[in-house]
C-alpha cells in the first residue's frame, strides 16, 4: 500500500494499535515516513503520484477542477496543487509533498468520473466534460474566476450540458451559453 492509515499498518504487521501509533510517530521524526495529514502516511522512499494521494486522503472524491482541466489540456496552465471534488465538506490539506484541495458538490452532481490508468497508477478522475462542469459550477458561484483561455475544441457540449443539469442551476446554463458565444468569436493576435 502506497498511502496507508495506522489501522492498515497495524493489520499488515499484526501489531497492537498502540505499537503501530508509537512506531509511526517515532519514525516520522527519523524520516522513514511522511505524514500527509492526521491518520495518513507514505513511506519516505516511495512517491505515489499526487493524484493517487489525493484520491486516498479524502473519500469519496475524484480529481477535477483545475487539475483535471490541465490534465485534459482544457486550460494551458500547469496546476501545482491537486484539486478534487467531494460530497463531504470543503477541505484543504498541506503536507511537505503537496497541497490537496477538495470542494464540496451535492451528491446528485457526484457523477462523470472513472477509474483511469495514469502513469501506471489507477486514479479516480472526472472526464473532461465533467471537470469543466465542476469548474464552471464554482465560477457560477463566484468562488473561482473564469479562466479566459479555455480550450473547448474537444469538449462534447451535449455531454457537458448533461453534467450541468445535475447542478440544477439556470444561471450555470446561461454561463455556458455565454462562454460558447465568446469561444466562437475570432481571437485577436497582437
């Protein structure tokens, strides 16, 4: 197991809860383990991807928003923290290896993701249209500023609209229409 809890450590090595806790605590200081957040660790020498860690740190969740948009090249920027959505409360976890942000969405909109093999690891990630729908939902809520460099050529608008309907917001549908009108306009080259 690349990311593990004290309980999993206890089960694997058949030791008591106290022994597992003491061993983990002592060896964080000796740099054998990295503490990701309370109750989650990795071995210092193994480096699972940040996406795999993000999936494991806060469940249920899947990679979405800017991280998925960058993965699918819908935005040109590289994203340094990992952004995910969850049906649980909004959270952010900072560790020495990265920042993991989770935004809450309603259960009805917790769809449109799959287990995908990426660089030899299986991660839960939104498909491109769902990542865009999640992102635009937070733009519509005014929690995120709209990136004016969205690349929509490979986005299936019908599929996007199915995901948008799960949020049940008329203003979100209007936002999509505005974005597509702007996207169709010729771009100025300076």
